[in-house]
């Protein structure tokens, strides 16, 4: 077992632990920034829609779900068991996708499925521990068969390119923080009520939500 006097790459074990804790705290603070950025992105793109999206994908629902952006992201964070960096990677994956096809810009119709799938894929790629798709489907409020299809579609759309260089990650964090500060409003009003409880969708540790439509 390492002791305080031991070193790791020239850094004492005590210093390494302190730095790790500081990094973890700073990463956790990123979650609120990510929520703010996604809320604003969805609101901005909703304003451009003429009622409904003119072009839909497998990630689009028939109608906006009855849950706010913030509440849905908090649900994923609480019950998904994923680190905050997975949300950063998820945003990076989604921005790569939207840059090649504007149909995948986040709005109220596609945000829930896109973010759920992106974060789940990121979790599998970087975290040592992650839940099964069956569990994720209950967290996200969609059927397991649909989630399996969304994951496969997302991977093909991404060209199975999930690796992110550290420099790209650090730049993404800076950009997220900047975008969060740039908006004049301090928060975006939640537009939807929480989903009603659906007794048919249960997991041992997560409160169930109604299926996305």
C-alpha cells in the first residue's frame, strides 16, 4: 500500500491524492455548466423550429417529453453512475455529430434520446464500471430494444470514433465554461413538468419515469 513518502512520477503520494481530489471537485462543478449550456442550446434551437422539426431521426420523439432538460440530466447523473467527464465527452460527441448534420442539433424533440445515448456510450468508453443497457433504458425512460438501436445508430453516425485527446477535452471544458458565462440570463426556465411515475418501469435504485414518446 502506498505511503505518504512514496512518489509517483516525481509527485508524492499525498500530493497525488490531493490533486486527484481537487480534479474530482472541479469536474463535478462542470455538471452545472453542462446543464446550463444544453438548456440554452435546446431553447435556442426550439425557437428556430416551425412547430415541429422538418426532418426527424430515430432520436426524435413524437412530442417533447414531460420533463425538463435539467431534471433529465440530473436523473442521468444520479442514477447512471457515470463520472462528470462522461457528460463532457457526450457533449463533444454530440457537437461532432451536429457539425456534420444540423438535424442533430439539440431541441426538445431529440435532446433526451441523444444525450442519454451519448453519455451512455461515453461511460462505456471511459469508466471502469457501468450499468447494462437494460438499466440505462429504465433510467432514460425508453424500451431496451429502442436503446440498443439508438446506441448502434449513434456509433455508426460517429464512425466508431470515440477517442478524445486530452488537449481537446481541456479545450472543450474551457469552451463550455465560456458559453455558460456568455449568456445574459443566469438560468433557463424549465418548460416541462416532471414525468409521471410509471409503475411498469422500475429499477432497484432509480425512481421510474414514464416512457419517452
